[in-house]
């Protein structure tokens, strides 16, 4: 079974509880889509978190967030093939996998390309408090170029990026599909941020202020998706992407080929 969760920021109580409640095994996969916080505090502290996660009856598959040191910059990580794509893994923690950006993974019969990283609105706070911050939190030009190659090959690429980045992608690739994913209410957004128990009030207030700014640009998106129940939200996103494949303007080559074949019959 494949499960998906959002930011954990180095706090894994809910994953531990989830495993106990659902009697999971190492064959099950938990995708952390966002800031995992596994490589954030330095080797001495991070090793404690890694040992805890490795002992859980589940496989962790992390997509790079923006509060995380990239694995390929850390000694001990090696590349290996997993579900059709490349992941970074440490020999001591074989069940803690980090996706390599731009790779295509086959998960439960569905192929998807991953790309992580984002601009950190709390950069100044993290530096002021002496917390980790890294220059490569945003995708490099090399990573972007690799993903663009996949796009040109006709692959679906899902990016989790803030509004300015989304609009830049749309400008460069006009066929880009923009989905604005939001909690059911502003109150719920605030409760979720506070409920994590992983961020200071300064960071929470910054994120809420950022949400106000991003809401002003909703009209630039193609779809509005309400994330009330996670499983329903994931299915809705999947259906939107699948339906987009059938749009006439996305099938011009197939349409022209059909016309040519029909014309050949009429001769």
C-alpha cells in the first residue's frame, strides 16, 4: 500500500502512530511530500531520527523539501534503482529513501516524475537562530534542465512550487496545468500549521501572510482543489491530470495523423 503525508519537519510521531494503527510492513510505502527534516540538524542529531524511522514497519520515500540538506551533498549516501527510478540511500538505513530530482518512478502502476525544493520564506529566521539553511534548497539549473528534457519527451511532471515559480513555469511552458491546492478554510490552515507542533509562531505567521499573498493570484490557476480529506484530494488531482490528456489542444499530432489516414482512404 502507498500512503502520502505532508511536511514532518523532523517530527515523526504521526507516522509512528499511523504504522501502529494500520499494521503496516516494510512493503508499504510512506511518501513524505515536503519537508521531512531527516537531514536538517547534523549527523549526531539526524542519526537518532533515522534509527527511529528505520525501525518502523514501513518504507519512507522522501521528496526533497526546502528545509533539508540534499542527500548527494552528504557523505555515505549512494544511488540505487528503486521502482524504476534513482534514489539516494545510506547502507545503515535501507528503508529511508530520497528521490533524485527528475527521475520517473512507477508506483502502484502509475508513473510520476519528482522534483523537490522551493524558496524558503523563513530563511532570515533560520539564519538568525542558527538553524540549517542551504544554497541548493531550490532546484539548480541542472535539475531544471533535466526535468525540461522529460517534459519535452511527453512525460507528466508534478511540481510543488509557490505561485511566482508556477507562473514562470507557465510562461515558459504555456501548456502547463496549474492546480491551486488549499485547505477547506483559513481557520483549518492555521489549525494544521499549529497542530504540527514543529514551527515557531513567527514561522506560522509568515506562512499565513504568504497564504494571503498567494490567494490573490488564484485566478491565474486552471483548477482549485480543496484538500479536506487527503485521499480524496489525491484522487481528484489524478483525475484532473488524466482528463487533461484528452483535451483537443493536447492531441494535435494525433488529430493530424487521423486526418491524413482518413484522406488516404478517400483517394
